[in-house]
């Protein structure tokens, strides 16, 4: 590349970096301004929404206080109280469009409502009713009462329950739209438009609204008019219910087409101006460099001629007398020309010496090639033969620029590489052989240790069913690896009670197996001492939380069966709900709300209770059953497990006892997997209650 082009390139690069830096600073400033503007929009939207919501809830609170002053609310069971209350509610609803009033019992059950329909759902959840009865200020907030309806709900408690008043948000959205300008929408948790001042217009834009985060953006819109593309500004932020759970998002939409087009025109104009300025600067630099580099170009031309052997080439008269850099270069060119004639004689002598050196090196290379393997030796000898030893005239050698020494050096380098490659292959083979021997020994030792661990794990599981006439128990466990994290157990607490447990430790392999062994030992110790399932599991949770550096956890279903009555008292700590097989029908237990063990200490665990009739079968299992997958990645699932248990109940061979039930479930899973690898440990325990001993 010519010097003037290099200088031009450097100047252009510096200019480009400067323009880029200025553009980046401008862009960053614009982004900061846009961020502050968006924060102001979000704050304004939030203030307007809170003001409208609080105004509505304050009116609802005043109405609730007024209604609760009526003596009929002091005793809902008094004669005529219900008719009086219905009359009061109907009158209040007629005075305020979009209003709904519910009277709820202490448990959250609907006692009376102004909502028409066959079976309307209560405005307030049971937890809100309980909180309202305990708090003098009541409970208030937003609630999605129907798929396409949001209400502001106020709940106030009284001695016999709670009064809930709901105001349809859709009735008040036009006020918010008039205050902010534009349109207001509410979207559900899936980001779909639920209601708004212009129904359907938000969905028509195809905008994706984030529900759980605040956002302000400008959405370009395609238009059919000749004025160009339009734009819509969307400002959204989540809205919450009284439990502080997100139930949707509030969206404020404004048409900002004029501003968008103005900003777009300004950006294009600024970019065009910058490009025009840059083009003018480049043209000026090019003209200046052309004038300044002309003497240097002539000096370069003379040097090229001298380099090609034309010693008669010379500069124009007077160029070497110039006082600037071009004159200094011209004087140097003249000095070079005078030295070229002296160098010619020395060059010829060097060529003759070089030929002698080449012949000597070629002979030495042939001797060294004999130490290579046959293929490499033939390659080197062929390369040496193609170079030949035909003498080259001195003049011919000077003009062609042939460098035999460089070619021989290349052959020597190839030969060194071949020798080094041979040695490296041998060393690599030796290292691989040593590593293979060590790996094989380690693998054999590891397999032996894993087999011992598997046998130890299986040895701590129950080896036989308990010797009790009241129950029939069958079980199986299939680890996904040599050892697993599932375990089950059943043991008598006393003559009247039998403890049953199935658990699943997080993870698989050796760590899960160790954690399983610790959990089983502590559980059995606590069960024999504390007896009650809730207390037993709470104590076990605190013990497992202590020094749980690996952050492992375990899900547990633990139950205590009273053998005489069939009453099963249990605790489900984050485990899969058992299946109850009765009269050929299979149903799941209610899913528990208890947390898994070893997650957070100091937890209380709620107990559940069911009564088993003679002949009923319970199926306890781990998630390795329902989460088994086939080659397509489909899960076995809860419904397939229910179907398998229904099939067991329909089989006369399994009526009244548990024998073979775990195997039938495992066979159903294997049929579904169709050869796919087992992904998790599988544990199945079946218990059939036979009734009290006669």
C-alpha cells in the first residue's frame, strides 16, 4: 500500500473513530433521556392508577361501614335478618352501576350475593375473609373475578363473617384514560387483552406485554396512509391483588406518530449531514495528499528502476537540492545509485559461494534421510532430486532470484518435523497405554465400590412385609444408577399402629444415597419417640436442615395407620399424592401444602387423615413413575398411573391384597418407555387394609 494511502487511511480511521465516539455519546445521552422519560411515564401512570383505585376503594369502604351499622348484621340467623340484608344490598347496587356485594361466612363460603347466576364464585378468597375478620381496616385490592372482568374488592369482617364489595374496573377506566390521555387496557397473566377503553385495539397491534415487569416502549405500526409509518407508545406495569400476587398488567397506549416521525426525520437528517461533511473532508485530504506526495512518487519510481537493474535511471535536475523531505529522499536515491555498481561485484561472488554450500548441505540431508521411516525417506529424497544439481549461470541466477539455500532449509525443516512427529507418536502411544491401564484399574475399583454401596442400600430396606393380619404390603425399588435417592419403610410403632413412609431425595447417585440413609435413620428414630406424624416430620426437618452444606432436600409421605379402625394419619411434605383404590375406582389424595424437608427449618407440618375400609389399597410412589419418558420425550403422567391402578382394581387376581401391584405399575411404565433409558429412581409401595382382626 502506498504511503499516501496509508496516511489517508489513518486520517480516515481517526475521523471515523471520532465520529463514532461522538455518535456513541449522543446515543448514550438520548438513552438516558429516554430512560428518565419512561420512568416519568411509569410514575405518572402508577400515581393515576393508585389515585383512582384508592378513591373507588374508599367509597366501597364507606358503603361497607354504613351497611355494617345495620342491626341485621349482628345476627344473620335472626328472623327477617336475611330479607333485610338482601333489601339493603339491592338498594346499594342500584345506586352504583358495576357494583357487586357478597356476604361471606367465616370459612369464605358465599352466604348472599347481588351477582345473578346459578353458582357465582365469591368475590373474596378464604384467606382474605380470615384476614378481614382479624384486621379492623379490612382487606382491599384488585382481583380478577372472571376471565374478562377485574374488580376492586374491599372486604370487611364482622362477627358472623365478612362483607365483600366489588367495583367493576371497566366502569372507571374511561376516567383514567381521560386523565392520562390515550387508551387504557388490562391484560391477564398470559399477556392477552382482557378489557379496555377501546376493546380489541391492543390485540390488533400484536404487541407482547410483559406481565411481571414494568416497561415503556414505542411500537412502530404499519399504516396504509401516504404519510408513512405510525407509532404507538405502550406503558405497562403489573397490578397485584391483596395477597401481593401479580394478577395482570395495566397498559397505557398513546398515539405518538407525529413525535416518532419527527425523531426519525431528525435522525436521517443528522446522518445525512454527517456523511456529507465526511465526504467533503475526504475529498480535501485527497487533493492535498496528491500535491504533497508527487516528488516522493518520482523518487520511488527511480528506486524501482534501480532495483530492476536499470542503473541509468535518474531524477529530474534540481530535485536533490530541495530543502524539504523530498530533497533529502532524492539525495539518498543518488547515493544508492552510486553504490549499486560496487554491490554488483560482491553479489556475483556470493552466488558462487552459495552454490558450494548448497551441494554440501544436500549431501548431508541425504545421509540424514536414511534414519527416517521408508515413506518419509522417499519423500525427502524425491524433494532433493527435484531440486537437482544442474549448475546455473551466474547472470541467470541473479535475474531469477532463485534461492537454493532457502529451498534446502525448507527441506531440512520438513525433515525435522518428520523426525519430531515420529517421536511424538511414540511418546503419545506410551502415555495412552499408561492412562488406559490406570483408567481400567480405577474403573474396576469404582464399579466394585458402587456394587457394595448398592447392596448396602438394599440391605437397609424392609426385606419382608410386617407380620400383621390387618394389612397386606408389597413394594419394589429400581434405582436409575447403581445407587439411588429413593427409600421406603414400614415398621410397627406399637401393637396398634403401623408407620409407612416413601421418600425421594433430590438428585441421584452416591450423594443422594447417603442423604437417603441419614433421612431414613432419623425418621425411624423420631417416629418411635414422637409417634405423631406432624411432630415426627417437623423434628426430622430441623435435623436435616442442620449442616446441610450440599443444599439437598427430600420429599416425604409419612403415615401412621391405626390397625383396628383403619384410620390413616399422614403428612405429605412436598411428595407425590398417593392413589386410593376403592371399589374399582382410583383417585389421588388431595395435594398437600407442606414444604419438602431440609429446605427451611422451624416449619410446622399439617396432618391429613383418611379412613380406610377393608379391601382398600393405597399406592405410594415417587416421581420416577409419573415422570418416566419415552423416546419422543413424552411423560408417563398422572392419568396413565390412574389408568394402571384402575386396571389393577379390575383384575380379580388382585382383589383384597397388594401382591403383584408394584410389578403391574412398573410393567405399565416399562411398556410406555418402549426401551427408553430410565431417567430417575422408581419406588412403588402398595398397602391393602384387610380390617381389624376378629
